[in-house]
């Protein structure tokens, strides 16, 4: 595919979809062979799930887990972050938990001096969402964030009220309300989660979709959380269910984008995660350190999930194309400086259909995504 002959200028709208703590192993490899039989991972009695998702090869397994993503979406864009193909996409903050990761996504850099974990502090920096609203001359209703985790009220904007945010168990009191929005807003208090700060992704996604239909925002962030919540609860079966739901959300979103003239052929999806998962913190040792420095990914086990204080395996920077017809690339390493030096072209919205930029999980080089997409959106 010729990257240079297509332009990001076709993109008029950007939708950012984040899946909290989604592991690259699950995204790229489907059901984890080490976890599939683990009683401590909630996999006892998950026979139906295994029958549905277990296959012989990682490619077959990921297709079973995320059929829409791998068969429809990925061929329209770029997928980064498959460590097994020497593609590493990493967080740059030191804490490797949620708020620092989201802040990095939304402000373009780690803010380790100010955001030291998941404490409830207001984002000290204006976010890309606020920036775009000003730069593009949009009203506050044209930039929206719907999140399952209530912390997004603090993460998503530096100046309260800059954009529309609804997150956590919170009544919807924003603009463009509708009967469906009212129904969803009430439903979140009837179908409670086991967690205090997070509501179900279903509510978040359906609210975002309704907002999309009624308010037609130019910039939308949908922040799903259950991929992380269930992992903390050591329920890998539910993590897989949540990933399957993510896939169905993407399918539904893609359908709506195609149905609405405001979005069809003018919208780019950016899909990423705030951090990965590893057992580094629990089993830190010199041998492991050496292995990680040498770029050997940590051996995974049931402890792989359940903690998001992880150490990311370091993989030597190496640009390696493995392009396929249709523009799907997996295995191209992305770093800020190298990407700019080599004028790495991220995709690509064609005039006839929207494109998808999929930033795997972990996200160094986020500024490249900004430069190519967020900052190229047209005014008006
Ligand atoms: Zn997280």
C-alpha cells in the first residue's frame, strides 16, 4: 500500500477508544494457553468459553476472540505493539498504572512529577480534548468523553466544563439528552458492578453511541474499563468476555460511522490501552532484569494479570515492515524520534471509508499519532 499517496486530511473526526489494561498477549494471541486451565484464574468450569475461543494457533485464537477487529478493522489500518514481531509500543511514565497512562495519552507526555498513581487529582495539564476544542473552534458539546471509571472527570480535562464528560456512576446531565440517554443513565444505578468507581462498559458504550447519534461530536473518547476490573478480580474468563464485548462495541461503532453521513469516510479510530500487565513487581529479580534488558519478554503465568504495576519487556528498536495488501501492518516499531526521522506514515483515511489506527497496547510515540491525526483535523 502506498502510504504517501493517501492523506490524513480526509479525517474530520477522531474517535479514541481505550480498553483499560488490555494485554498485548490477548490482543495478538487470543486466549492465553497458560491461563486457560487455571482454576485460580476463574477458568474452572469455563468449558463453553474454551470451546468458543480455544484454537491451535495464536492467529486462530485472536480471530476467535476478536473476529471483527482482526478480520474487518485491522486490514483497514495499522496495528502496532506485537512484541513477538519486534513491535513494541510502550508507556513512558514511571508508574505504569491507569491515571498516568491516560494522562500520557491525553497530554502527550508522562507527568510523573504530578501524577504518581491513581490518586484523585485534577489533570494539571490541558488535554488534547480541550486543545482540539479551542484549536478547531468547537463548542463544548462537540468534544465528549464517556468513561466507565469515574476518575475520567479529573483525567479528561484540566479546566472543568471544557468538554462533555460522563464517567463512573454518574447521572447524565449534559447536552443533547434523549429518552435513550435518560434510560441508560437510570439503568447504571440498577445494574451495579462489584466495584465502587466503575460502572459497566455497556452503559458507557451505549451512552457514547447515543451521544454520537444525537450530538454528532467531532472528537469522542470512549473509555472502557472491564478488561482491567475483571483482571484485578483474577477472573480471566470475564476478561475474555470483556474483550469479546470490546470487539462487538467496535463493530457496532463502525456500523454507526458507516450509517451517518457526518462520519462516513471522514472518521479515524484510534484504539489503545493505558498500560499492560505483568508480574514484574511480584517477582523482580536480577535475572529477570537482565532478561528484560536483553529484550526477552517475561514468562507469563496466572500472575500475568491481576496487577497492573508491570515492567514492560524491552525490545530493541527495529523497523521491520510486514505489510499486507490493504494496508495492514503489524510489526513496525514506533518510537517518536525514529518515526519522525523515517517519516513513518501512520494511516490513512481514504475518501471512501474511514480508517482505523490501532495502537496495540502501550503507547510510546503517542505524539506521532497526535501529529498525524489529532492535529490535522480541519476547523469548522
Ligand atoms: Zn488501567
